[in-house]
């Protein structure tokens, strides 16, 4: 009975974790470039009352075992890196990567962050920075103060026209990909950092083999499916209730056993 109490409690904790993840997904359903998360579970250790293949008292092998599971734990919270839907904005520095890749930005501590959110703007010096954060796009690109028309090609080339209508190419946006993007560390602000699990960033030019293309005047929407998340929420709630029922049932059985001794 004590065993089933802890087993049921582990199930409740696992479903609470799933609800936490689902709530985070729903909260970011409209966040630019957001990647949905998924809680993944694994069973805990087993108590071996009879090992499969063991020998019985009369010397014959057991054809099967007698193992009692001790519950569940959260094995990982993985990210879904499928591309989100394009959202047309008409803003020349709103950029979307259609396909594989991440933009690179310089963080305040000098390290590099990686993002799918391409909502950029121009700062007071003309540098292209993340909107609302001011993190510089890397490699850095500076626009002229009097530029009238900014064009970003699918291959990441950045051109502008000056006040006289003269066009010139001023920079090249490079994007990166990772052998294992699931190993990236999410640090907030739509940013990721590389880890030993993700591998080092592999830099390349958009449209080249293995890299997505740049879509100007578009942003990538969140890849969260609100319908799927609401279904997950219902499933998690019912599973939580079922596990709580097993806990209360075990408690009632334990109470009955205690009363027998009175």
C-alpha cells in the first residue's frame, strides 16, 4: 500500500509537469519564432519479486517475471523545431528563415545567442538589432541614416538605396545550424545558447544546401497548435485525477489495515 501511494504520487507529479509545459506553450502561442515543448516520461525502477528466467524451487525456469513498477518520472522536455507559419508584416527588417537555421546576435556579455525570431530594427547608429532588446545582429550590418529602401535577398544579401536613389550592397546575413538543435539551451527572450549536446554552430549562407532562405517582410509565427495543447491539457487533467484516485484508494486501504489492529 505504501508502494502504491508513492507510485500514484509520482504519476501526479508527472502530469503536473506536463500541465506546466502545456501552459507554457499556450502562453507563447503568439510569440514570434517560439518552439513548442513536449514533456517526455519514462518508467522508474522495478522491484523484482521474481526475476524473468530465474529458477523455481523445483529447479524449473520461470517463463516470466514478477516485477512491480515504482512509478514514472520526467525524462526530458524536448522542443519541436518544425517551422512556424509565415506572418506578413510589410516591415523591411522583419525577416523569416524558411527552413533550417538560426540568426546570430551578440549578447551583452559578448557571447552569441541564436534565435528564430527575426523582428529586427535599426538603432540610433544604423546598426541592425533585435527589436525591444538591442542585441546586435552578427555579423554586424550598419545602415545609412538616409537610406530610403532596404532590400534583403533570399540569400541574405542586404542592399539599400541612399537619398539619391543609388543602390549598394552593404552586408551579408549569415545563419547557423546545429547537428542537434534539440540540445540547445533556451535562455528566454526567444534566444538559445549552444551546448555540448547541440554541437558547435555551423555557419552558412541562406539558400545553400542545408540552410533555409530569408523571407523579407515576414515573421515566423509560433509553431504551437492551440487545439493540440488544449487536448493535451484535458488528457493531463484526467490522468492527474486518475493518479490522485489511486493515492486516495491506497490511503483508504492503509486506513482499513490500521483499523484492523485496534
